[in-house]
C-alpha cells in the first residue's frame, strides 16, 4: 500500500513526459508544415514573376468586331451553318496567334469577336472575314480542286527565298492534283480565292506526291494570313462586318491602374481594421491574406486564365470571403477561450467549429461560379474563373495557412495571444 502513492506519482510523471513529447511532436509537425508553406509561397512568387498574366480586351486593348451572316442563293443561314462559321473563325483566330480571344454568338446570325493585342482592323477583317473559298481550275476554267481537298497549309519560302504558302492535299486531292498537272503540262492552272486569281502558275511537270506551293508577290504577313485562311477552311456563309472598333491600350492601362489602386486601398483598410480589432490574430490574418493574393494570381498566370475587369471584381469579392472566414474563426476561438479552454485548445476548437460554416458558404458560392462559367460567356466567364480560384485559395489559406501561423504564434508567445483575445481572469 505504501508504494501506491509513489506508483501514482510515477504514472503522472510519465503522462506529463508523454504530453511534453506530444507537444514537441506537434511543434515539429507545425515547423515542417510552415517550411512547406514557405516553399509554396516562394514557388508562387517565382511563377507570378516569370509568367506574364493574360489580360482581356478591356485591360490590354485590341479589336472588337461584330459580324453578321448573309444568306446566299444556295446556302441558307441555319444553326448548323452558324456553328460551322464560328468553328472556322475560331481556327482562323487561333492561327493568328491571338492570346485568349473571345468568340461568341449573338442572336441567330451575329458573331462577336474580341482580339486582345491586335490593333490592325483591316488585317483582322482580312483574316477572319473572308469566305476563303480556294479553287484550283484547269485551263478550261473548270474547278478541279477546292479548299476541301487541303489538309494543311503553312508559311514557306520559294526557290528564290520569297514568302509563299506550302499546301498539302488529302489522298483524294493528291490524285486530282496529279492528274491535273499530268494532263495540262506547260499550261497555266489558275488558283482562285473568293473569285479572285491569286496566282496563275504554269505546270512544269506532273506533281504526284500531293504537295504544292502557292507563290506570288506576297509579304510574310500576307503569306501567313493566306495559310491561316486555307488551313482553317472556308466560311459556309458570307460574313459582313456590322461593327468594328479599337479598344486602345491606354484605356486598358487606365482600367488596370484604377483597379489596382482601388484594390490596394481596400486591402490596406482591411489590414488596418484587422490589426486594430484583433491585434495579433489580425496580424496573422493579414499575413494569410497576402499569401492568398500571391497564390491566386500565380494560379491564374499558371493556368493562362484571362484577367478582365469583371474578373478583378470576382477577385475582390473572394478577398472579402477570405477575410470573412478569418473573422468567423477568430470569433469562435474567443468563444472557446471564454469558456475556459487552454489557448491552444481554444484555437483548435475554434477552427473545428468554424469549419462547417466556412465550408458551406464557400461551396455554395463555388457552385454559383461553376454555373456562371458553364452558361456564361466572355467577361462573365472571366468573373467565374477568378471567383472560383479565389474561393478555393481562400478556403486553403483560412483553414490551413491561418491555423498553421496561429499555432506557431501561440507556441512562441501564448501571453501575447491571450491579451489579443481581450479576456481577463482566465488562466492557461
């Protein structure tokens, strides 16, 4: 019996040692997580520095075009022909190398095309608006091959180093071209585009491999645009330009400057409010908010998402949601601490209580953003993309980053954290 008190004492000693070891393990795990967080932020910073952000027409400037389909005697404007027309225009615009263009239907016959970074209106119209019906005729004026027989068209050089267009025919087209060049050796075979003769080359000998070259007095840009037209295919119906205007880069830069200025002012006010009201936890929230901004912008740059003015609005909205999540967490922590829990336990319980509310609020907003992206177009999609990325990043920073930094702050200086909670008479 006399050994019982000593045994109980030893049990408590072992439990205390185990608890200390557990705390040391928790701190070691938090240190590892903190190191990983630093690495993530550093990588995000490098991505943000190295990868340029895609800017939409409203921020970068460019050409805005509205085109309308016109019926021909042999072709009626229908849903099928409009879908084919949009597909051809998309291929042509992509061939131009335009970054993140916007091509969308408007009504039954109109197509809106936005080309960021393109400022030559005539060049844009020449590329996207031509019907691009290629015909290769025999000397009798009969059409032997059309653009439908082509499988590829590329910018090249002729034997004199001048810009030209190298074309490759399909298997059936190669047979037609071989027969044409065999029968009409020494005669001219006109190459006609939209009713105009491009070149009228004389056949020197049979061409049987299914490849040819369109030569002429082309500039590099003309040859490149012709290759884009031929490769993309012909429009099923003529498209008339109803509206065309330039959005200057100056206007876009002004929009960027104003948006950035408004964002900076708003973030500074948030920083000051969080510091004034929550003190040390507010500082933690401010750090998490900075990390959030870096992660979101880096993700947009890495995913090559296009930033537009509505997208900036979505980004600002997600910042508000990130701050709201931190406010909810801190209020729950204060409630748990007032209930008499140890400061570290209060932090854990506060996060656990706040998680469901944060998760539900963000998921419902994320579902809305997904619907907007699926059914929307143009700027609406830009808003949905930035909002979605912002929501995901805000959940990560609120649940993971803020908790990690808070745990580190509590372990480093629990007294300062307690004073920040503004609760008196509750001991650790």
